[in-house]
């Protein structure tokens, strides 16, 4: 228990530090990108154009890292807390990826149980689901099925569950040990910050995250979040809030 606490405090510090860092880098990076784009436009030689494209690619990579680092650092309780309808949040997020899915011949299947609202920072919770959805889709470059299911569990301390399951590459034991470590990625354009962010936010929500995966047979992420505020949040007021 104590170790867990120390770990989460450390993670928070790392988060804050990286966000400060990322914030400082973002603006100069935008300027640099603007100028390189300009130079590329007026470049004449094919070789120069190729080199500028290379630089632009690297800048985009830096931008992804900066974005992910910024995501890490939103404070636990930003005061920006609302009743969240998890099902409609998921629908919104899946909509963002629907075109990419169609292009990749990936079928998205949803099965939603009725859920009470959860109180919390909507953007943070979005980050959890976005990262898991993105990873699932990225694991199926040749197409497949992404299943997103929600269910409510009333026994004991009530909690709800979001399962995000893909039929993609899956992960080995060795990979599973490493996920969530900062910068651990197997993708050429990955940042290896997605799951670290997911783990941290789920912890902030006092939830749990389980992974079930094997090479060749896909991956299932299982997010469980306590819904102890359900009684207060089921009022008609907050139900209409979304
Ligand atoms: P990134 O997506 O930038 O690589 P993440 O932290 O989101 O970083 O994921 C880390 C690594 O975990 C990925 O590079 C991949 O190897 C593995 N991984 C995560 N989700 C999945 C998944 N659904 N299927 C297979 N591998 C996954
Ligand atoms: Mg990712």
C-alpha cells in the first residue's frame, strides 16, 4: 500500500515536470514547423524537399510526444468536474475514429449497459478511453473487430466496467511487463506514453485496470471505476446535464 502511494506521488511529480517542459517546448516547435514548411515551399531541388519532409516528420513526432506529456499532467482534481455519462462519452470518442476504422476494414461493435453518472474530469476520462481505443485500432492494421462494452455491477461497492477488446496482434508476457513504462513503445511513430497516462488516471479515479492478452489472439483492457456517487448523481438535474 505504502509503495503504491509513493509510486503515485512520484508519477504525479513526473507528470507535472513533463507538462511544464512540454508546455515550454510547444510554442517554439510551432514556430519552427511554420518556417520549415515555408522553406519547403520555396525549395527547388528534389533532394532539399526530401530533407525538409524528413525534418517535418521529426517535428510531428516531437509534437506527439509534447501532446502526450501535456496530457499526463492535468491535475487530479482540476475543479472541472461534472457528471459524466460514460456511454455517450464513449460514443462521441468512437465517432472520432469511425472513418479510420472503416478505412482499415475494422468493425466497431458496442454493447452498452445503462450506467449512472460518474463525477470527475471528463477530459481525463476521455484520455483513458481514447488511448485504449487508439491502441486497439493500431493493433489491427489489417482490420478486425473492436468491441467496446460497458456494464454496471451493483454487488458490494458498486462499480462499472468498460471493456475494450481488439482482435489484433496481442502482446507477449514480456511486452505485458513493460506496458505503462514511460516511453515503452513498439511502434515506429509511438510515444510510449499512452498507457502510462491511462494507468495514472485510472488510479486517480480509484479504479483498476486489467489486461488480458496473448500474441495472435488480441487484447482486452478492462477498466473498472467505482460508482459510489451514483445516488447523488442520479438526480434528474445531472442526468440531463449531458
Ligand atoms: P504507443 O501507443 O505510443 O506505443 P502506449 O503506451 O499506448 O504507447 O502503448 C505501449 C505499447 O503497448 C505499444 O507500443 C504496444 O506495443 C503495446 N500495446 C498497447 N495496447 C495494445 C493493444 N491493444 N494490442 C497490442 N499491443 C498493445
Ligand atoms: Mg498508444
